[in-house]
C-alpha cells in the first residue's frame, strides 16, 4: 500500500530563495497552461503537451521533466474539478458556486506544491541531504530532518514521486512510500465497535472513552481567542492569528493518530475486526443552530475514520462499515428502539428492559453487533487501497482512504 511521509527541509537562505523562485515559476507556468487548456478545451496530458510544452520550456526556462510535471499537474487539477462537479461537491449545476468553479480556468497559488521525480530529486540518506533541481540550477546538500524511525522507513520503502511545498516559511517534501501489508485476518472471532462523536471523539465497545471533554475545552478556548484577535484587528493580532492558524488542526490530527493507533493495536492484539459507522454526508443531513455549527464543523470524524482504515489495512485488520441509523436509540441488550431511550447525551436507559449504560458505549455495542452480522452474511473488509490524495505530516506517515463502500474487497 502507498503512504505519504513528510520530512522537513532545512535549506540555507540562498537555497530557500532558489526553491521559492522555482515554485513561483512552476505555478505561474501551470496557470498559463490551465488557461490554454480551458480555452482550447484540451485537458488530457499528451494532447495538452502539443499546445504548451515548447512555450513553457522557453518562456519559464524549465527543464524537460519539470515542464511535463507542470502540464500533468494542470490536467490532474481539471480531473479533480470534474470529479467534484459530478459528485455535487461544488453545488448543483447552475448554482453560483458551480458556475464560479466551472466557467473560468483554474489558477495555481504562487507557492503551490510541485511534484518531483527521481530525475529531479535525489536522496543521500546517510548524510541526510537531498539534491534538488531548481530554475537556478541543481542545488546540492539541502539538509532534511525526521525521526529515526521515519529515516529507516524512507530508506526501506521510498518509491515514486515527492512533492516540494512551503508552509509558514517552512519547507517540506511529501514522499511516497510503498509499504508492505500484513496478511488480512479473514477469520476474526469478533469485532471492536467504535462510536465516533463530538463530545467523546471515540468510544469502543470495550468501554473505553477517548479524547472527550478535554479536547473540546481546548477547541472552545482556541475559538474564543481567535474571535478576540479577529475583533482587535491590529498588526500584532494578525501576526498571532497567522502563527496559531494551524495549531488546532495539528492538535486534532495528532490526537486522531493516537486514537487510531490504539484502536487498531487493540483489535490486532485480540484477533478482532473493527466496526465503524458509515457517516458519509452527515454534514449535509444534519441541521444545527448557529452556536452548534462551529463545534460540529471542527469534528474531524472523517479524518479519524481514514486513519483507522489505513492503519488497519497496514496491520491486516478487517474493517466493516455499518448503517448508523438508530444505533444511539437501540438497546444493546434487548434491541428495543425508542427515542426516549437516550435520556441525555451521556446516559442511556432502555424503556423496555431497564438496561442502563453510557450512551456512547451502548451505541458502540450496537455497531459491533451489526458488523458481526454483516460479516456472518458474507461482507468483506472495507479497507481499500488508499488513494494518494492527502499528504503526510512531519515525522509521521499518513494516508487517505475511500470510506464510502461498505462491502468492497480490499485491493491487492
């Protein structure tokens, strides 16, 4: 399976200037290529090369490999746009948002990521340096840093392209690694149900409640501070906002990684599979009052689900998605369904048999039971090969997975 590892580059000021000039030239060229593709309605790689290759090389002084990557990046962007329009992610046809996305060519940010292959980028793992092509020539001995385990991971499994990007003045390489998978456990003796929520991020059918109110208090404090700084609107306030803008997302990502690692390790240790709710499209299905919207929108359940799925695939643990309907209203003991069973956010009390439990634990037990029933009926693991669309974090592997299908066999 393919994972993406992000390592941080430590360029000198001169090297950083060369890298920045390269990104600007490549993205300026990509914006021009995008305009040609839109005007001529030619959005396939080889066909678009006929119209743009020679001029991009001459006008922006790019190498042959860089020029091809610029054209391919543009075609990939249009393919992604087409898929999003078809899926309805940009509104209905004819809507203002739909027209805004489809009626003008795609533009690229000056510091957008640029793909590099092995002809443009070489690694010296022993010296912890890379040699990178730039518009000013090839620069050598660009230092990088990573955790010792990640260095070994890169040395063993690095394959394919890397993406060069800059974020908040820091330089990174997102590197593709081909990681061997453990054999899939095709005969689990049970499932570990995982209920994903807002107050309690994850609750297992074993009764573990992970990253609940403490994380939400931190999020609330961050939102309050952000609002104060935005209201103040001074230069120092803007500087603080810029510095803190990704802090909450980094914290949430770190917590999601830890939860996913723990869940997968527990399932692997006990020979069980993992049961998750199919929560696709929940943001569109749920209508909330204004005070609840920020809390609901910061709920990174999709990210946590993706982390669980790719870590499970790596460990050979089967994953099954179940229908989430009425899992919070169904009694895990007698199966009685009643809205009144959910007494409060944290308390479940069955009106029929009197069973009392933590509401999220009761839901996770229902998820476990549904997954076991699906597996007995012939369902298969829904941990497909992760598409290489999301990139990794410094010193930690990451991947994205398609979480829509419920009973698809894993891709070999």
